[in-house]
């Protein structure tokens, strides 16, 4: 079996050298142009062909080659004419394409089986990525509603108490807090690489647990007030107030 340059993919001991065309030139009285002509005939062949030349021991030999049909590989068989009569030569030429067909069929089966396994693995990874995206966006859509509702609710409260400067300033401070929280969530969504990898990147910072809890209460409070629910949060027995953690993830939880 040789490639389009004549280099052996597989060879039997009777084929010498490392290149089929060099082998022909070494043991036959042919020139480079003649060797190139043989190469051209083999590479352009659309059917089974053959030619007669000497082998490494000087015996007249029939070289039969297959159709060039798979990855530019050609299968070549060699038969000494002295060992065969006419009928045997015909049978040999008949068997050669059959062997070629079987070899190509086996190679194709192996190749496409491997290709199919890779496709299945890719499909599995694609489904996994899509599932991660769906879960991620579903979770984020819920998280976004909380600060959005806070902004809308606090804006309404500020409008109703426009003459109360202290009340309006308090609402504006809480609106700013909710807006920053919302912006952080949106930036998180835009970082789609986290979805593709199925992982979140943690960004630990030092913050006050008390302040964080109060900020969350401020975001949730307008919604509870709108539904006429009383929202009271009391913090006590906090041994370590300052934490080092991902504040956004903790707020989401």
C-alpha cells in the first residue's frame, strides 16, 4: 500500500527501498520521466491497472494496482509471470480489486466508527452546555427580578414622599444599592464563558455580614411592603462580623 508519492504505508519484503518508484528505477532500466509517467498513471487511475517490470531478483513481474479512492492510498500487488499461466494471471487481476474493495470497506468502517464516536461525544458536550445555559439563565432571571422590583418600589415611595427630603434620600440610597446589585448580576450574565464551561468564577472580598444582611433587607423591603407584609430582620450573636467570600454569590443564596 503506497501514498500518492510512492511512499509505503505497508509493504511486503519483496518491495525494497522506502519508495515504490525508487524501487522500480533501481531494479529496472527506466529513467525518471518514465517513473513519473507510471506514477501519473497510477495516481490518475479510475480503475484497476497493471504493468510489467522486473522485481528485486530480476524476475519479470506483473504489478497490478487498485483504484485511487481512499485518502490517496493505492494498493499494489506483484506476481511473477514465471509462476503463473494466463488463467492464473486473470484470476489474480480479478482478486486484486476485490481485495482492494474489502480493504477500503474495512478502513471506512473503522474511520466512520471513530468519527461517529467523536460526534456522539460532541453532542453530549453540546447538550451539557445547553443545559448549563438554561439553568444559569433561569436562575438569573429570578435574581434580576428582586433588585428590579426594589428599584420600582423605592421609586414609587420616593414619588409619593417627594416633599420629605430625608425619606427621598433614603430611597435614593437604597435604589443605588439595588442598581449596583442588578449591574453585578447583568455583568455576570454577559460573561457567557462561565456558562460554556459550566463553572462560576468566585471573587472573594472582605465585607461586613451585618451590612450585607441590611442591604438585602433594603432590597426586599419594598416588595414586602407592597404586599402588606411585615419584614423584620434581627442580627445577634455574630462572632465574626467580617467575612472573606464572594459577596454576590452569598447574596444570591
